[in-house]
C-alpha cells in the first residue's frame, strides 16, 4: 500500500497487484472528494437552486408581468384587485374626514376598516409569483435537489479527479511526454469552469428566453423543475466541453496530427465551425455573435500557444545540437 499512496516513478517496476492497489487508492480518494463536495452542496442546496433558477426567474417574471400564462392571469387579477383597493382606500379617507356629512358611527366603522384595507393592499402589492419551476411528483423536490447538488459536486471535485487520473497514468509517460501533458491536464479543469460560467451567464439565459417566448401565446407555459434542471445542466456541461478546444488543438499539434501553420492557413474553417456551434445553440442574432466570438478567441489562443510551444521546442533542439557531442 505504500506504493499506492505515493507517486510512482517511471523507473519503478510494479506488479499487477501493485497497480490495482494504486488504482483502488486513487478511486477511494476521488470518491471521498466527491462525497465531501456533495455534502457541501447539499448543505447549501438552497443557494445552488437560487443560482440555477436565476435565468428562469428573470424571464418568467417578465412573462407574468405581461399577463401571459396562468400565472400572468392570476397576477393581472391581483393587480386589478389592488387598484380597486387603493381607490376604495381613497374613498374611505375622504368620507372619514370631518364635515363629510356622514354620521360619527359610520365614520368610526370606516376608520376600523382602514387598517384591514391597508394590509390587503400591502399583500396585493407583493411581486408576482412564478420565479421558480414547478414540481409535479411527491418526491420530485427531493430528487431534483439531489441531482442539482450532485452536478455541482462533480464540478467542484473535477480538478482532484483529473489529478488522480493523471497521477495514475503518469508512470507510463516519458519525461518528454510529462512536460507535454502536464500543462494540458492543468488547463482542462480551468477551461471547463470557464465554459460552465460562460454557459450560465450567456447561453442559458438566451436559451430560456428563446424557448419561453417561442409561440408562448398558444400555450400556458409552466416549467417543470426536473426538466429545467436537466436542460440547464446539459447546456452548461456542453459549454464546458466546448471550451476544451485549446486542449484539443494543443494535443493535435503536439502529436503531429496537424501543424500550427495549417491551422493558421485555415482560419476561415475555424470561424465557420465556431459559427455552426453557436447556431446550434438557441438564441437570437445578438446571442449568436456573443457565443461565436469567445469560441473563436479560444481557437486563436490555442493556435498562439501551440506556436509558442513549437518555438520553444525548436530552441531546445538547436541548443542540444550546439552542445559538444549533441549532434
């Protein structure tokens, strides 16, 4: 077990049992980290649900205020009742004044009704409901909360899980391969988190706006919680994977599949590919541009980074040949 817990060197020869022990240890570490992250996310599940609900709440509130759907109809009735209550409050205030011509007994009755009327107006002035998705099953709130907590737990635990995978495969790599793969492994979780954040801030609100408004006049739109969270998770995870473009480009150039010069000469295909990916995502023309530009910038950044690495390798090769006995 001592070998499994520590980093294994390339020069060490391990038996099958040693490899299985190391794999078991790294699996236990990964599962433990996921369990801790899951416990933390379950503890803060209400905050997580508020975060995921925010894009839906913003769009739903706009529809409800516009009187669309069953919630919008209810809100319209609420606003009409509030208007009547405010007008009635003004009438009571006018009648309760001295010299209004009504009897003192009637004035006292009106004065007693004024506090209740003010409370009703305050209640009717509450913001519209509908900022949260609905649940249809008795166990759906629980299962949905667990699902959202697990997704966030996997995102939080991703760097550690990737490190354990990389550390397990590390002994099989040569020093040159280690130098090439280590930056890629470090970039994967960083780019994944960037993609998830981009998906949450840009893609998900655009998608919700598009689907909530599409032919909405023909339907009473109520968003089910499990379907919405599944859609939000798929959208953000997909953007996290799309943001792995620099890793893919660097891997391809380091493996010799494609050169940086070829990538630079074929930029137009990269622009078309980024536009195609953005077009597959729901949204309007403005959203299309907002989604295409970051994807293309990722491509350009990866090409620039690959070119810098090629120059570094060329300098090292030249320095190696310049040493005595190097050529």
